């Protein structure tokens, strides 16, 4: 017998938590490149590079994300969504910390953004 239209849908107790994670984890995956773009003027002055080099750094982020998306999808299928979101969040945090503490030159910034691109693919 099909359920009646008056029956309230069952809600999972983890429903709001899952929605929150589904919103926050992908946002965390893109933070390294968006914060780099937001602080581009300061970064260019501190690290001594121009707009073209900033464009290369941002392109490396998205290229790493594109290249890692298929392996990251396989990883997510193998380990499950919760573990893959946790892994992506940890790697994105490492990339953000790397940009904040290690990026003292353009090559180090590019390396940190490449790690951030991998995190974005996993997220």
C-alpha cells in the first residue's frame, strides 16, 4: 500500500549535520584560491610578482583540481563520503596553513595552491 499524502516524511537525525557538511566542505576546498585572489594585491607586493604570475598560480589550482578529480572520485567511492570529506577538509586546511605560513615566494605559493587544488577535487 503506498504511503498516504498526509504522512509526514521521516527525517534523519543527522539530516541538518549532513546539509551543513555538504555546504561547508566544498567551500573549504575552494578557500585557498579565493583567499589568494582576495589578498592578491598584498601578496603581489609582499612576494614581488605581477598579475600574470598570479594567474599562473590560480591556473595551477584549477589544473590540479581537474587532474585529481577522477582519482578523488575513485577514492570517495572506495572510502565513503564521510571519510573523503574529512580527508578533503584536512588537506584544504593544510593548504591554507601552507599559504599562510610557508608561501614566502611564488613557487611556494604555487605549490600550496596545487595542494589546495587536490583538496578541492576531494571535497
